[in-house]
C-alpha cells in the first residue's frame, strides 16, 4: 500500500487494515516525488493506493470496506448504511473543503477565518457534538468504521490551532478525539517509514 503518514485518507485506510489484521507492505511516498509504480497503478496520484492480488483500490473508503469484509472482529460494519453514508458525505465532500480553507489561510486570503470556523462548526462539529452527547460514538455506543473514517479529519482541524480548538464548546467531540488519538490502534499506524524508491 502506498501511503503518506499525515494524510487523513491514508490514516483511515491504515487503521482499518490494522484493525482487520491485514498485513501490507507499506510504501511511504513523498508528495513532491511520487513513485512511478504508484502512478502506473493510480494515475490520479493520491494516497492511499492498495494493490492486492491484482486488485487496485485507490479510494480510502473502498480500502476500509475491503478490509472489513476480510475481518471485522468488533462489528464496525454493524450500522445503518444510509446514516453512515450521510456522515461520510458531509465530511468528505463538504467539511474537507472547509478544513483546507482553515488550514491554509494564505491560499484563501479572501476568506474570513472566523467565518470558515463558524461554517465548520455548523456543518459538522456541532452535529457531532450533539451525536456524541447522546452516545459514546457517532452512531451509538459502539465504535463503527464511520468514527475511524472521520477522526483523522477532526484531528487535522484541531491541529491547525490547538488552543482555539480547546476553547470551542465541543466537550464531547474533544473527549472522542482524545480517545482516538490515544488509542493503541491509531498509535500503531503512525510509525515513521523511509520514503519508498522505485
């Protein structure tokens, strides 16, 4: 699997593979010097890319689903699929663009950062706070793949300005985030690897 340590899409894929006990050869890429072997498999040039027995998966959710079909010991897939997809759509299609605007204000100088933060709160962070106030995880009292899929993006958002994030009225989100960041699963997929060379 071609991966990049800090990419949230790659993080969610690595966590699912690790959870499922799927052993892969990890190939860490450099964003400025992507290996030709990866680009031949997936010309779009983004990570993660999983190649296994001739099958190429280059969407992180597809890799997660493939891993869970291989093994799902704690029942991460026991959920309402329509609710799951609604959360993922909100995160991947809408929140991700706000995250980029928040993380790279110099690229979006026309935008007011306070407005970007307020939009992110309304779109995803407040709905998450409501859900996590009612149950331990986003879809109930048991962790599902949706928690793992969204967590790396919330972590990245938090890391833009940790002091500001700590002051937001999101105690349940902050508890949930801490739990994931301190988990053995997350820590186990964050080892540093030397850059892969073809």
